[in-house]
C-alpha cells in the first residue's frame, strides 16, 4: 500500500480503537473516508474536501506528491465537482493502484515495463504513459464497480421476483377464501330469506287459528243460548 494510504489506514485504526491485529480492508477504509468527508450525508463529496481530510489525517508533509496526483485525478478540470460513492471508490482505487505501481517501480528502477498491447517498452517516469495507465486503471476500476453494482441489482431483482411470486400466491389464496366467504354469505342470506318466509307463514297460521277459535266461541255461545229456549218450549 502506498505511504499516504498506509498512514491513513494507521490513523483510522487508531481512531476507531481497533484491537491489535485487526486491519481495515481497502473498501472499509474508503467508506470511512467518504463518510468523514460527507458531513451532511448527501451521498456526495468534493475532491477538495477529500484532500483536506487526507492532509489532516496523514499530515501536510506526508505523501505530498501522491496527494498532488490524487488532486489531478479527483478534479482534472479544476471545477471541484461532487463525486458520488461509486465514482469516489473508482478514483481512489485507481490512485492507490497507481501509487503502489510507482512505489514498486522506484524499488526496481532498472526494470523496464512493457506495454503488451503496443509491444513497446517505456519508463515508469514517463508522465504521458503514466496518465494513460492511470486512465486505463480508472476505467477498469469503474468497470469493476459497475459490474459489482449490476450483480447487486440482479440479486435484489431476484429477491423482488421471489417476493412478487409469494405475493401472487397470497393473492390467489385470498381470492379463493373470499370466493368461499361470498358463497357462504349468499347461502346465509338465502337461509335468512327462507326463515323470514316461514315466520310470515307461521304468523298467518296463528292468525287463522285465532280466527277459528273466535268463531268456535261464538258458535258455542249461540248454541248455549238456544238450548234453554228449546227446552222451555218443549215443556209447554
């Protein structure tokens, strides 16, 4: 790992109170850096904020050339644009890889590096070649990040599809239960109608029975009034 990043990792581990032997991964280190610069939690950081934070953590004198390179990668147009997390990771990964290669090249200065695509050798100190390699590394990192995001989206899509399938099953089950309940409700309503009809018929029977009993009482009373008169006429 390049000196500036090593200093940053050491500072973060000391600040977070890591146990002895514990080490931050590169992704964790970059996430911590991003969140430290994104004080308003907007999901974006500016290159100037990143550089200011790195200088405060690793010191003004440490890794000066590396930070100058990082500044040119974060803000090549001098406009200090806002970077989202994906872009930040891509640039930082390319920067770290470039710094590591520069360190390895400085340790082995006599060994030339061959451009396999062009079949030519070049010196690690060639700025034009370094810029081309940095851009290529940046694109490779961005491609890797995009592939990672695509895989996460595919995984999320699979989860959503399973949730949709489960929802369809539940919907079918609820539809069947609702149909059964509607059938039971229709049957109950029919039974209520029949019960009402029977109640009305029973009322009519009771009314007819009362009328019959009233007529029977009238008949008995008429018969009772006729019997004494007939008996008295027979005696005369």
